[in-house]
């Protein structure tokens, strides 16, 4: 009997592709955002290919309707977090890789966390999360490969950080109006932000995710010249089996094209405040005009009907649905929310731990055009 393990590697057939680089894949770190039908296929493909480190984030639990569309879920997984089950199942497919599942909303994660990955792949179903991921990847110089499915139709597209359009560039007036409305009412009630269910199936998810991962491999092995979707999206119509590509035009005035460059690590203990960041930046900037945050910091909330103000001091993404309405009369609260703080504001002296900023968050100290981007790092 021939010992096959002694004669060929696990990845022998894919290594026959002339430009393939398995060691680079095994050294890669990939983030999958969303663990539904698309996310399952993304994780499955990445695991089989031997991506060395795979992380997946999703805030939902597995429902019965997921079982017909998600290859990594089984009946016994109902009621369990999608991200954890998907990560464990992907890891079981390939003992060579490391997988981690995160249960939570990507909007509530720190920007610095995304900086640890080589490529981000999206299996998302809402504009808010896409907007956050797109901006994070552009700022940090990380390629983002987005996918979407509805019925028998889907699309896959590659957003490169140094060229071409970003996700925000692709939004039309209707998209922006929906985003503005949902953001304004996001704290009012769970009903306000509930979205309708979209028809999907396993076959469309497998096709779109395969295209996403195929493009990701080209980037990870150092061959972006082979990309088929540079500043383009592949549109797939499963009704007719037609495929075509559409190009995206970069909006030169898009505000989402900021690029951060180096993130300076900054150790945070229980008493650390933003004042400490200002002190650290003083020798380098000679002073500061503002501290810029990655999410709106809600300082206070006021009920115009009851004329009562409440101190909040928390990031918008960390507030739960319903916290945007008055507990006494139910009226919508008026929020004092800031993304930029004056160095003289009292909030600058509040311990960061009390503000509820996510671990790995980035805070920028700015003076004119000069900026220092500090990546918070909790220490014990």
C-alpha cells in the first residue's frame, strides 16, 4: 500500500498552480465579517485552502432557517452563536489553521483590531456595517472584499485601499438617505431598526463566496496584478446564469479616503485618560487642537418634553436600542454626540475605562495637518 501522506502534501493540487504560494497563505491572517450563508462559505473555503489564521465576527445566534443555507451549521447548533460555531467547524476542517470566533457587533469593535489582518472579507447584510468596515480598511490600508446575495442574484467586489473607489463612493442618494434615517433612529427602539428578511439560498452563497476567496488568494500570495475585480464588481444572475462586471468611479471628494499610516501603541490602565494621550503627543506636536474619535461619543441626552438632561459618556455603538427615548414620556432624546473633542473639555479628564471605549480603539491627537494615531492597548 502506498503511503499517500508521505508522497504528497495536503495542498498538493492547489500548489500545482504556477503562481501559488502556500507558505504565504499559511502565514496570512484573514477576518470574515458575518457568519451567515456567505460567511459560512467564506470560512469553509479559507479553511480548506490553508489560510493560517482565520477570525470571524457575528452578533447573531443560529436559527432553524440557517440550516438550509449554512454548510458549517447542524441541528444541534441551533441557539448557539454563529461566529463561535463557524470558527470551530472551520477549524475542524483543517488542523493546520487557527480559528477564532467573536460574538458581537463589528461596529462596536476598536479600529485597531482590524489592523492585525491582511485581508477582510464581508458576508454582511446591512449598509451600516459595510460602511464601518469600508472606512476601517481604507484608513488602515487593508484590502476589503465584499459580497452580497439576494435570491438567485449576488455580487462580489474588491476595494483596494490605495486606489479606486471605496464602498462609500458606490452609494447613491437613496442609500445615503436610508443610512441617515437608520442612524438617527437607531437608539429609539428595536422595531425601528428591524430589517426585513431577504431571500437567499446556499447555491448563490457558494458562488459569490468562491469568487471573493479566489480574489483574496491573489492578494495574499502577493499577486494583485492577477485581480479580476480591480475597481469592479462581478454581478451574478442565477435566474439566467448571466454574469457581467460593472466599474466603479472614485469620488475625489469622498470623505472616507483618509489613510492613517502607523498606529502608535498606547498602554491603558484603569486611570488612563485622554489627557494622558495629549501629554504623550505634546513633545511631537507641540500642542493639540483636538482629539478625534472613531465613533460618536454621546456626552449627554436631553428630553425636550421633560426638560431633563442625563450624562451618558458612552460611544454610540455601545448603546442599546431603546436608550434613545425618554424613560418617563417616551419622547426621542436630543443627543450631544461628538467625534471630535476640544482638549479643554472635561471629558478629556475622564478615565477611558469609564467611557466604555472598545479595546484596541484608535484615538487621534491632531494639530493642524499633523496627527498621531494612538492604538489603545489594555494592560493588567
